[in-house]
C-alpha cells in the first residue's frame, strides 16, 4: 500500500507541474464549440483517475503487472499502450513545437500513460483542435 501511496503522490505532483506548465486563461472555459469536448476530456480524465485510484486500493499494481507481463496478451497490450504513448508524445511535440515541453511531458507519459495523455488533451484541446479546424 505504501508503494501505491507513493505512486499517487508522484502523480499529484506531476499533474500540478503539468497544469502549471500548460496554464492559460481558457482552462476552465467550457463555452463555444469545443466546450462540450473539453468537458468530456476533463470528465474522462477525472473518471479514469478515480477508477485507477480505486483499482490501486484493490490490488498492488506492481504485483499485477508481473502477472500480466507473463501472459502473451499482457505483453501485447503493454507494447500497444506504449506505442500509443509514443504517438501521444509525437503529437505533443507537433502541437507545442518545443523539445523542452516534450521533455517535461516525457516522465508523466512514461509513468502514467493515458492518464497523462488525457490531462494533456484536456489542457490543450483548443490548440489541438486548431490544427484540424
């Protein structure tokens, strides 16, 4: 349980750092065409954090990963996850145009994968959407 507590402490610190790094006046603005998408992104992030925390109270992630990694599908899902993380990091670089910002997101992405991806999307939905609209 101490490892889970430490992991969540690291997660909280990294989230605070990423919010500070990406802070802008529209973070809590849910108006306009992207408002519902941003609200969905924040809800998905909050829901996934809550479910992940619940899971961490039920099982030790480190022991579970050892069991999962022993399975062929467990390894496939792990590889698939980190291919997705790599693509997310490429998207961050393309959106930000900064190696510094990419490096700042590297640790949260490698440690927390889609939790960090959802946070990035929620914080940056306007700039991400501007590339496509």
